[in-house]
C-alpha cells in the first residue's frame, strides 16, 4: 500500500500530542484516517505494541477533546512490509465543533482540515458549525465562551425564592447534555455581551441629550437597572378634584414593566446591536431588535397571539414569575391606558419592534410639586404626603439623627437608584436636609 498525506490522510511515526489536533480537524470536516507507524514520506516503520498505541490514543481523546468524539473513532491494526501499524478511522462528528478542552471553543482550540494540514478555525467557521449542529435557535446553540458566572441571576432567583443550582440550570437549558453552556446561559451570565442603551432627550426630538446610559451584564441586572433608571424619571402629577386627591404618574408602571420585559424576552439576540430606549417629554420608545416571527402580523399580536422567539428565555422569566403567559403583555399595556385619551402605539419593521408609550401628563405643563385642580387658575404648590417607604426613612433619621443612602438601601432592600430617588423626593418635599457631598453625604430631619 502506498501511503501519502492528503485532505483525508495523516501520517505519524509515533503518538505525539499533535495527534489531538488532527483528530479534531477530521471530526470537524469530512472525516479521515490517521496512520501511526508511518513517516511523513510514506516509509513504514511500524509500532511495537499496536494495542497499547490504540489505548494511548483512546485515553488521550477521551480526556482532551470535547464534546465526546470517541464514538466516531475506530481502530484497526494492519500489517505492511512485515511491520504492524495502527489505522485510526475518524468519522465526521454530529456535535461539531470539536475542540481542545483546555483551549475552549475558540480558534486556538478548534481545528479544521485545510489541504494536507490541520489549522485553527476562524470564528465564522465555528459559528457556522454550531448553527449546522444546533439549529437556527440562538438561545439553544452552544456558547463560544464557556467561562461564565451567574452572580446577578443567582441573586434574582434567591430574591424570588427559586432554586438555582446545576440541576436547575440543566432543566432551564442553560447547560446542555454535554455540560456546555448554551447561549441562553450567556444571556443570563455576568459576561452577557448584549446591552440596552437608554437616552433621555430634552423636548420631543433628539436635538438635545439630557442623559444617556448603556446597561450591560446579565439580562437580570439589565432588567432591574433599566427599570430603576426609567422609574426615577417617571414623575407624578397630583390632581385635586373637590376633596379628592388623585396621583397620576407620567407612565403607568405596569406598561413600563411589560414593555421592558417584551424588549428582553422577544429580542433577536443573533444581532449584536443594542436594544434602544428613548425617553422624550411626551413619550418613551422601546425598540427591540428583531421583527415579528414568520406567519405573525401586528393584528395577531394585539389579540393575544404570540410566537416566542426565545422560548427557553421566556420559560426562565415565567419560572421567576416575571411573565404569566405568552401574548398577555400587549393586552396589559393597552389596559393600563384604558379610559385615557393617549394610547400606546406599536410599530414593526422587518428587523425591529417598537412600543411607544405616551406620557399621560405631557399635555399639562406643570412644575414639580404642583397640583392641577378643576380650575386651571387654581394651580398651587403642594407636597405629596410620604408613602410607607419614605416614612420608614424618616423614622430611621429621627431615631439615629441622620440617614445615608447605603442605610436606605439596607433598610428598604432597594437598588441604589431607587434609594437615591426616595431621598431626592424627601429633600424636595422639605422633609430631609442634605448634608455634605459625595461619600460623606447624609440626610437629617428638617426642623
């Protein structure tokens, strides 16, 4: 038999560490045969212990290559020129890409066959193999980054009294059958690469920026921080009709919540662009990347029909009691504006989904702390009475002589931005006085 290296044949005189790369390359491509006991020029030198060589390669493959590729390797001892050689037949694997366990699913760990050589695969080739193997659903594909942490998500699970261990991660499909993280795991990890950009504008167009932020990290962290950012700017207008006082926020809280959850759950994460939230004086716009799913139109959405793009992600949010069922979000948003002149607007394109929530108080040009009565000329400044959380802060300040923002966070178990909003309101209402600056800031009761 004439031995010559090709795209499907590799020759090795002895077993060396480099053999792992050759096996990976064959398994990732169209398969091939590895001959041990044959020099590069085709000279047969043979091996002393064919069974030992086969066992050595088998152990090397089992420990060093992921996912398990052993079922695609077949060993055979052959005799050539009176000498024994080992032929290892490698079939094309079904769980591509295969990679060196120590290197991970990165170019330096994934190899493909190119001509007579085994070379590192590009990111594009790796993603294509994942797509071919795992299908088109982004969340179900294996994640390129296998070094993930879940601090923010774990806190959210603990807060909602839901277990979050290895078994739950498998059940929720953050980890696949090969103990590899899926892209769903990436979305919920602290290393999530997808972000939400929020911009606040002065007026009704984008001429003047007032503030802008980009929120990163786990989707759970983004969810909480973005909601707090919007909630801090969701002002309250107090209306007095006869003896009845009515407080109306610029945006119904349930509408903000559902629009944000819709942006997180239904976004197409195969696109790298950030989701966008724009806050104007008269509206908030939530723009999610990814249009409607095939076969679904806007009328279907409005009557409650929903085909979820990210089914596994939606299941996680369902387990955390953040969403109830598919198709209820839009109806909740519309119901929140029931009886109001202004109504939410939904717009869709091929690659985007936009929810526009109108500011129900925008038609009233009022200053902070003013009440609008039945008579327009009767606008008078008032201070809204403190709610339960604010009363707790005031009581703490009375008992201890002062209160800090960190103490409010611990006292009320709220986020930093929520604590800052509560303190700012109490100062504006002339119930607390701010003392000091930066880290030394404290608040005392106004006497």
